[in-house]
């Protein structure tokens, strides 16, 4: 039988919902921290296929998720385009910010990513090792989210520089503005990056639009939906059998337009999206993925159990993939992840399907 994740995405009957967790590989796992120390730095780990493959598989061995997600980062794309990217411990990513025409000219995309070969090699190794009933998810950041880091130079609270660049580009004469050209470059680069992952064995790809929610209307359509629609359209021509999951975090009501206009196969919902609304409005359009609050996984116990059962109850009547509303927190006790996995695995869809 085809893997549960692919059946759920296609809307075929499933015995229970598949699950995986964003940031399921990472610092909350002691075995991750050990390999990260061996590698010396986060970026070394990302470019070390043997260790990156091992880190990708660690959560699957421990908890049996239905999907592995490639261990890498959305910021390997700006790195491969020629921007300097460092990860400072406790501080997050640091980039040499680009905020004008001259900054854009320092970047170059030649149409393929030689320097990302170790990442694609990691995909190959993971796919060769993973059980046939588990799928491998490849990923990239959306152009807008990647651009926020490229223009701000770090994680941001106000997004002042990148927003002003985007708003200026919207009214630029003839539509010509360095920020629009940066987004165009990221669209092309992302298509190539995702295709190379599919070529190497990724069976699903996810586009992380972590910061789409900071865009006002109608900028959301211009900088989140439009570039994503171009990527999905081109990617699907090349890889029609590889489903695309979009994660427009913070999009709220606009998630419906996002799904309709980008034609993603599934939409990730953050924890603020009401499950009843997702079931009524989003599930008829695409599979829904989400949306337990990551802090409930840190807390564990009754609160986590009740919230999980509520989400399962609300969304198992349609196409659904259980996940968190954002990534696993560093403070998460691994035992809580094991308990969550047991709850989802113990869920039986049969009564719901019989009742319909
Ligand atoms: O397990 C997985 O989900 C796969 C690997 C993965 C990482 N980053 C590893 C990582 C994935 C899919 C990402 C995506 C990513 N990276 C996003 C989108 C998802 C999200 O969380 O919103 C973003 C915005 C980034 C950029 C990024 N990478 C930031 C802001 C940081 C610093 C914050 C932090 O948690 O340290 C990173 C570092 C990072 N990426 C780590 C990991 C495991 C921690 C690095 C370490 O070991 O110190």
C-alpha cells in the first residue's frame, strides 16, 4: 500500500491521520546535540551528508513519525546565492543585510546550485535508509520569508526594512525595483532547489512562509501568494507526482485565497486557526496540516491530550495531517513527543468515516 502521508494528501481513505512535527529534528533531542557538537557548527552539520542524514532519521527512530523532513535550513539558499550567512549561538542567523540595488548586485544565481550538492546527497542517503512506508519531505523557505532574513540581516520583530522595500516596490515606476527583482531571483532559485530535492528522492515538498502574516492586505497577495503560485506552477510541471504543502503562517482568513490561488495540495495552519473554520473552509480546497500549539507539547499532560483530541476530532473528517502550529521548542521533553505520537497513532478514523 502507498505510504499513509501520500494517501492522506490524495484524499484516499486512511486508518488514522499521518503525523510529523515541524522542527522534529533539533536541540530538544540529546542525540541531536551530540552530533551537532561533533560537527562543530549548525551549518557544518547541514553540509555533512552522513551526519545530516542521521539527524533527519533520529526522530523517526525514536517516535515513528510518518514523514522525515530533510535536515537543512531555509537560509542555505541565500548562502548559495552569495550572501554571507552565519548562525550565532543564542542569537539565530546573521546575514550581511541587502537593502539596495548594490546589495542585490552582490548576489548571483547561475541556474543551478553546485554548492548545495551535499544537501541533495543528504536527501539521497535518507531516502535509501528510510522504511518504504515513510516519506521524505524536502523544503524551502518562501521567497518573502527568505527575503525578510536577507533584507533585515537577522530575525526581526518589526520587519521595518523589508516592509518598506516591499511597499516601495509595489508602486515603483514600470514595476522595476530591486526588491521585486530579489523576489524574482528567489522564485527561480526555489524552483531549482525544490526540483533538485525531488530528483534526489524527496516525495513531498513544503514551502515555509513563516512571516507571511506580517504582510498587510493587499501586499500579502503580491509577496506571499504570487511568488508561491509561480513556484507551485513550475514545480508541478516538472514533478506532477510530488505534492506541495504551503505553510502561510499567520495568514488567518487569507489562507483560503492562498490555497485557491497557489494550488498547493495541503495548507499548514498555525495554532491560531480555528479547527472548525479550517474544516469548513480549507478542507474542501486542500488537505489541512496542523495545528497543536508547540507550548502544549512542552507542557504535556492533560492539557496536551485534550487539545490533541479536540484537533483530531475536528479535522479527521476530511483530508488531514496532524502536526504542530509551528516548530518543536527546544525545552520540549522527548517523553511528551512520545505520548503525542501514541495518541495520534491510537486514533481510529473508522467511526467517523462510517458516520458520513
Ligand atoms: O526538523 C526539521 O524541521 C528540519 C530542519 C529545519 C531547520 N530549520 C533546522 C534548524 C527546517 C525545516 C528549518 C526551517 C527554518 N529555518 C525556518 C522555517 C520554519 C520556522 O521555524 O519558522 C526558518 C524561519 C529558519 C531560519 C532559522 N534557522 C532560524 C531563525 C534559526 C534560529 C532559531 C533557532 O531555533 O535556533 C535557525 C536555526 C536552526 N534551523 C536550528 C535547527 C535545528 C537550530 C540550530 C542549532 O542547532 O543551534
